């Protein structure tokens, strides 16, 4: 099994086959693929925790040069990844999701 969180995003991303995406998805508890987008909604105790999470995701996005769509509210944040340049999911989406999970587990 590949340690996705240890990998780096690549500028030359390619679109994943459905089977490959399913294998990577199995490594990300709570994440789902909805209409070709990798998504998860995170819940928090309050606005402060939610914004701290948003900033952490922004830091990962900046470092990997791969940016999600995020919708944040008082105690929830929905994160959505897809790779627009390939018209679907790439390994980069799963790498960033794994980095989020690793940061939350630390």
C-alpha cells in the first residue's frame, strides 16, 4: 500500500481510471467520490477550530500547489478535490486528502 501522505503532488498529473481511484479511496476513511469529485465534510466544536482547519488545508494546498474547493461554516467544512487539468481525479487529489488526514492525526 502506498503512503499517500508521504508523496508530493506532480504538475504532470494524469486522470485516474475508476479502479485506481477506488483503490486510493480505500486508504481515506470518510472520503467519498461524488460526481467525479473527492469530498469529505469535517465537523468541529466551534468557528475557531473550523477556521484553524481551513488555514491548515490552505497551507497544504500552497505547499503542494493543488487547491481544493472548500465551503466553511460555523462548525463544518466541506473539502472537495478534483484535478481540472485532467477533467477528473488524479493522484494529486488523494495525496492532498491523505495529507489532511495525517495532519489531523498528528
